[in-house]
């Protein structure tokens, strides 16, 4: 599988750059909006690159982060010289990894073409590729009921404060490995619950204050200094130390289908998981062929639209699991081994085929949309058709799947 480091170069060289009037742009470092870098053919050029009047097929890779109101303006401002070429000759493609009405509205209002694919699926396949070679015996034992990483806790991730406060209130932390930092780069937990614009329910704010007011130090699992680079790192011994994973995803409060590499950590550790995310994301994951655990827990939380109640339902399931004896948990683990192995094999096998085919097929769909009404053999520079040689996209699929 190709590396994430060269992800945009590979997509550009195989797909976008096949049109002479095209340019691709992406943000780096990973997970930021710091620098907008163009890719031109085989060379990564400086950010002060200026297009000529012959370049009117632009692909913008904004696929690392979810689409929020405060970053949509950053994305829009990043469009390179939006008034440089007359409107009739500009074609903008937005490469993205989210399904939401927010994104659709942004695409429509800015006259963009929607190229969707599962970016974080490719990221996880790269970052976790070595763990398909470990001995099967590493998955056999566990000492904790659950594990839950919660490194960031302010603004859109503040729901994690509610979850961990519930675990503290019900004295469940002793059954698991739980991290929670009392401060991140956007502020403290006190500032978060005092913020009137925060999306936390008032009931959750009360719970958080009661649970955390006496906490003098953060809860830690792996580090006191989390960083963005931790996404790519896996401590398999740590991941397998607990049976259940309580995965707190990036998006929770908003109606978005958006998952990151986090949900794949329990899968490579052959562990069951509870997905703490926005409504419908468990079903979204299942749409890519993965199996979940409704035989053993109540997964109706995925359909709960009330953000407060969804956390409460999830907490109830964790509490029920923590009430089980070690023998009951071992029996549960034995019962679900087939599902755990299926997900592990699916991740390293057919999942890669699914997201690669989806990526290429959706690019073809974009070309079909662009060419709607543009007649074949029309050489007008204002109404150029964007076509590839027959069979070329199948060649790209095979190349990407090597």
C-alpha cells in the first residue's frame, strides 16, 4: 500500500495531472491549515506559484479535517487566485472525506465538484500496516475491561468531558485505562464549561463540574504531552491490555459521517469497540464491510439524536460491562473472536480494495459531471471535455492496489 506521505502526489500523478490544464493543492503539516502547497506534475512547487490563463482544472485536497463553519472560510480563502481566470473557465474539485449537509452546501454555494473518498482509511492502512504480521498470541489476554483515549477536550471535543465525568461519577475508571487532559491548546476544562457557545448540554456541564472539580492531575495512559503525531503511533501491548475500546472520535456534536484512524485501532488490536461519535457513524463504518457488536451490547446509541442522552446510553453499556466477572468477560471474548478476526482480516484485505475502488470511481463520477453537456471532439478552450483513455481507470486501481 502506498504511503500517506506521498498520498497527494500519487493521486495527482495518476488522476488529476492527466489533464494538462490541471493543478492540485493540499495543506501541510498533517491536520493543519498552515501551508497550502501546490503539486505540479512531478514537482512540489512553492506556495507563491501563480497559475497561467491556460490552467483551469483545480483540485483542492481538504480531506484531513472535518468541515466546520470556522474552517470553511479558511478553505475558501485558500482557492488560488479565484478571480484570476474568467468564471466560465474555472473548474474547482474539492477532494474530501466527509458526508454532511454542511459540506454539500459549501460545494453548491462555491460551484465546486465533490470528490469524496475515505482519507483516514488510507492513513490507517499506512500507519498500521506492520501489525498484520504480529503473532496471533498477542491478542489472547487482557487485564482491563476497557480503554479510552481522550487527549483533547475543549470546543468540539468537549463531549469527552461528559463521558469521563460519568466514568468518574460511577467509579468506573478503576476498571479501565482512561486518559483526560484538563487543559489543551484551546483552554482548560473550566473555561470550556463556562463558554456559552460550547455545545455541551447544561446537564453535562453540571456533571463535569462535580466530577472534575476535585481532580488535581490529568488522567493519563500513554503520555502527558499529546501531539498530532500520536495518530500514526500504536502501542499494541497497550491496545490489547483491555477488552473493550471506547473510541472517542473527532466529530460528535454535528450531523456528519466522518471517521478517523481512531476507530481502526481496536480493529488492528482485535478488540470490540463502542463508537462515541456523531449519529449514524457506526452504521457508516458498517457500510464499509465491518461488523460491530450488537450481539453483546446495545448499539442503539448510534441512532440517538440527543447528544446528552447518547453519552448516557454509552455510559450505561460501559457500566454493565464493568459489572461482569472476569470469567464472563473471558467468555464474551471467546464468543466474539470470529467477529474480531473478521474485522482484522477485512481491514488488511477487502477494505483496501473497497476504498481504492471508491476513490477512483468517484473521480470518474466527477469527470462525468464536468462533461455533462460538453460534446465529444469539441476543442473549444472554453468547453473542453475531460476524458481518459478507455480502461485507464482500471489500470490506476490495479496500480494503487499493488
